[in-house]
């Protein structure tokens, strides 16, 4: 997995539109709020995976949330990954819905750009680009 800069040129991506997948990581994180829920895949308190869709261009994304409870201070580390997916990938994830695992998610295209939003304990949240999907530790 590669770590990327906070901004990429328009030519560096082929998924989504300017509304749902802008070139800046901070703007892309804010744009996530406008995506609509398409399908819940895993709904656990510290591990939540769903397919989101852009109301403008209909691009689908898999959204992965993980949290690790440390039982101190109530400020638990939280991490999100937003990853654009093809129609075929969306269908396959939906088909595996009851048996979907972190391992399956980790096999999605490792060269495709993904948005990471991390909020570690004791630090400010930050958004940045990287490639692929890695489901982190969660309770």
C-alpha cells in the first residue's frame, strides 16, 4: 500500500465526480456526508461496513469504519476508509453480505486510490490519500 499526498490531479483518478470524489483529501472527506446509504454489509458497534452511492453520478463506495475501545478517557481511536468500487464489486460484496470478512475487503484492488480518515487517540483527525484497503484492528 502506498501513501499519497493530500491532493491529486484530476488525471489521477477515474472514479466518481467532482462532487463525491474531489482531488483534495479533506474535500473528499467532507463530500462523504452527501453520499447516500445503499447497503449495510457489516453492522457491528466497532466495525461497520456499508456501500454508499453518489446521488449525482451514482458512483458506489465501500465505507469501512473501525474502532478500538481502550476503556480509558472515552476517546477511542477511530478509522475510516472510503474506497470507490465498480458495479461488479458492489454486486459481489452484496452477494457475500452474510459472510463478508475483513479478509475479503482487503483483497479489493490494491492499486486503487482510497481515502483514509484517521482519528487516533490524543491527536487531531486527518484525511489523506493512499492506495488499497486495509481493515484495521477493531473490537
